[in-house]
């Protein structure tokens, strides 16, 4: 008996906080953390709409579930590659701060 | 205001508060630990949506794999990155403005949509239809291609991660 | 409502009686259920913690026998209350908090390490009527909760502000994440056979024990679960000679006790899961009519599995880090994938066959898989160039020429 709007507001707020984290943190891992929070907000949104859609249609719907699963897969792939990149960069540059990774700067 | 709504409000408040701590924590390790609490709160909210499978997968994938990996990475890259000046960017207020703007725009757009106020009823137990979904995922007429693309993506990510993180003997690292 | 009803199913009887009393007091059904669940989980958790004391005594006794000692024998009959004395001692010990700990993670870690195991007990079916919750994603839930245990270890290792603790946490979590792969793949075999993720349904559809259907999967799960728990021979986490005692060096008193209890409980829970998934859980003659009998079968089967893990602990030396990783990634993971494929294909191809014949075919195929793997391993072993392990000649301490003598 929870209004759909609550979930949407929550997801929007989580997305906004995640965006803020991703934009402001200097540490590359911090940026990744922000991206994870944004993806999580997307999952909440997708599943809330899935619930709404099943309720409106009255029959089981699978599109929303598939979408959410794909988001999970993307999140897992993104984190593994992102962290591998950060570790690799840390090995060479001895820093995980995104600002200091400026080898290409003239 | 029934019990479910109270649960939702409490969990949402805790989740958003810990999300705020993630954004504001001074040490990256603390941000990662608060992230775990945020993810756990989201998992509970998914359970209130009657997506039990996804609630468990959220704990399994996000906390069990992603958060642990992030904690690992923080511990591996610690030392030099901790306690050296500000952890936030100089123009953090610009980012706050952008995030607030996104939130406000989302609220305005959602508010104009009539479905906003709809109460989510309790679904019949078979609504999640895991068996149907599993069959649909391998059905060529339905979701086989997204499913395969997802698995190829995971494989590619695995190969990429191993390649990137591998230390080559005699390499340039 | 007779004595026989009580003896047949004490837990179900007490539950019905309890709800009857609450309804008599005029408590709403929803509230009554909430009270019932709270009380039930409280009793189950307390029982589990007390049970650990028995477990510790049992393990010490068995290990002592293996090592030709007597073991605890002073307090109570056969030293049965030794753990009680130990517990009292640990209660009265001082908490030493090192300088520079990260307060919240440091103090939360022991609680989380016990809680992450106890929560698993919520979905385990102890008998046909006695289970906490029948989740339709029960097995996934178990695996997800196990990952919270990893979190506790990371928090302990980080929070202690000690490099040995941190190294121990790295090792422990690396090991747990690695061994989760073959474990989960091996778990898919019972899931596939039962067609459900719910532990309850897996037990109910287990007319043939799944250890017979896929002995290889059972073996992989057994090995991987020992590694998950971090017991010998996989106890690199607390290799005393290298890491003092792993991620929990800086803990003392009851906080250390929590980790200790958590470890034993974890090992026992792994045995419980093995019994549920591969040994038919509470199934046995007459278990459906007389639930208490099912409970007894369950405990006996679990006891045997646990005894096996204790035997292994007492008799095998510790792996080296690279051996442990090799075993996982080069043997168990491919093997589990092969077994999963073989079982799935056979099950699909022989769908029309009676279950008995299918099981026979599956056993034969499992044997074949093992034989092939053994052959491959032996070839690999023969081809591998063995490096001669010789000690470098170090100058032996000898009296210096012309030195003080």
C-alpha cells in the first residue's frame, strides 16, 4: 500500500546523491561509488515501474525484470573493469586521485 | 499510514542518510562502508516491492561482490590517498547545484504524471513468475539476445579485468 | 491434543498452543505472528549459541583423540562443561582496544560475523514442520548472507589498524570469494534437479539423495564449504607462523569470543547445508508422519558430516597460498562446470527414463568425469618439470678465526 511516488522520489534522491558523489569526489574509487549509487537508483525505479505495470495489466510482466537484471550485469562488469583500471593506474602512478592522473597533460 | 508505509519511510530515511554519509565521508574507506548500508537499504526496499529475487540478488551482487571489491580496492590503494587535503573537488557547490537540479526536474516531471499517486497493491504470489522468466530468458523469440549479450559482456569484463590487473613480469609497470 | 501429539511434533504443538493462548488473550493475528517470529528467532539463536559450546567440546575431544591425547576431562563428565568454564573466563576478560582503531567497523565486525551465520538458520528446514521462513529464493539468500560474513572480516581487518590483521583479511576474503565460484556452480546441481531454489522444496523433492545423483558436485561443495569456513586445511587465514592469528589479532575478551563462536557456527552451518542439499535433509523412514523423527535424522546426518570435517581438520596439513588458488581455479571450477553441464544434458536427454535409471546413468557419468579429470591431472603431473628443492648452502656458524672464544 505504498504510493508509487514514494519510490520514485526515493530513487530520484538517491540518484542525485550518487551524481553529487561521482562529480565531487577526488578519489577515483569514490567516483565509482557514486556511479554504483546511481545504478542502484535506476534499479529501484525499474522495479517500481515493473510492480506498477503488473498491477495495471493484471498479468505477470517480464520486461521490467529483464531490464533490472541487465542493469545488475552492467553494474558488475563496470565495477570489475573500473577497479582493475584504478589498481593498474595506482601501480604506475602511485595515486588513486583522479586529478593527479595527468600523464596526457602537456 | 500502515505498517508497510512506516517500514518504507524508516528504511528510506536510513538509506538516504547513509547515502549522504557516502557523499560526505572524509575517508574513502568510510564512504565504502556507508555504501554497504545504502545498498542494504535498497535491498529492503526491493523486498517491499515484492521483488524478492532482486532483493536477494542485490545483496549477493552488490554487497557480496561489488562492495567487497570496492573495499578491497580502497585497502590496496590506501596510504597515499588518505588525509591529503580535501577529498572533495574545489567546485563541489556546482556539482550540488547540478544534482539538486536533476532532482528538482525529476520531481516536477513526475508530479505532472497522473500515475504518481497510485498505491502499489499487494501482488498475487505468482506475479514474480520466476520459472516463466527463466524460460523467457532462453526463448529465442523473447529475451535470448539480451541474455546472451549480457553474458558476453560479463565475459569481456572478466577478461579485461584480468588483463588490466595482471602484473607483467618485465613490463612497464 | 494428547501426549502423543506433543511427542510427535513438539515444536509444531508448542507453536499452535502459543498462538492459541495469544488468540485467547485477544491479540490480533498479525501482532501474534510478529511476537511468534520474534520469540522463535530469539530461541533459535540462543539455542544455536549454546549448541556451539557442545560443538567446541566435541571438536576438541575428537582432535585430541587423533593426536593421541585425552582432551578436556576435568570439568563435568568427560570434560563436558569445559566450554562453559572457557566461556566464563572469556566473559571476565578485559577488552583491549588498540590505539588508532576505526571505532565503528572494529566493534561491528564481531557482531556481524555471528549474525551473518545465524541469519542462515532462518531458512533451513529442520523438519517438515520446523523451519523459520520458506523463502522461494532460499538458497540464493544463504549465499547472499554468507557474503555478509566476508564483510565482517574486511571490517575487522581494516578496523584493527594492524597490518597482520589487514593481511589476514585479504587472505580470508580472497579465499572466500574464490571458493564461492565452484560452490555456487556445484549448488546449481541440486537446484536443477529439484527445480526450485527454496530449501524446503529441495528437501521435499529429494526422493533420491542428490549425493547419489551427483557425487562430484557433493564433493566439490564439501571442499568449497570447508574453504569458505576457513578451517584446516584451508586455514591460511590464521596461519599462526605467518600472521599471528589473522584478521582477529587485535580482538580480546568477548569480542574475540564472538569470532570464535562465529567460526564454529559457520562450520556447523556448512554441514547443515550439505545435509539439506545432498543428504536429503530431514528425509527418512516415517519422517513425514512423525516430524520429530525427521529432526533426529537431520541432526544425525549433520553430525556425521561435521565429524568428517573435524577428521579432515585433524589429519591434513595446511595448503600453501598458491596451492589453494590452484586447487580452486585449475581444478574445482572447471570440474564443477563440467559436472553441471553433464548433469543438465543427461537430465534433459533422458527425460522419459524412470528416476532410478537416470540416477544410475548420472552416477556412471560422474565416475567418468572423475576418471577423465584424474587422467588429465596425472598427465599434467608427469609433464611438469619438477624443480629440485635444495637448500642453499649457508655458512654454518663456526668460531671466528682469532675471535673471542
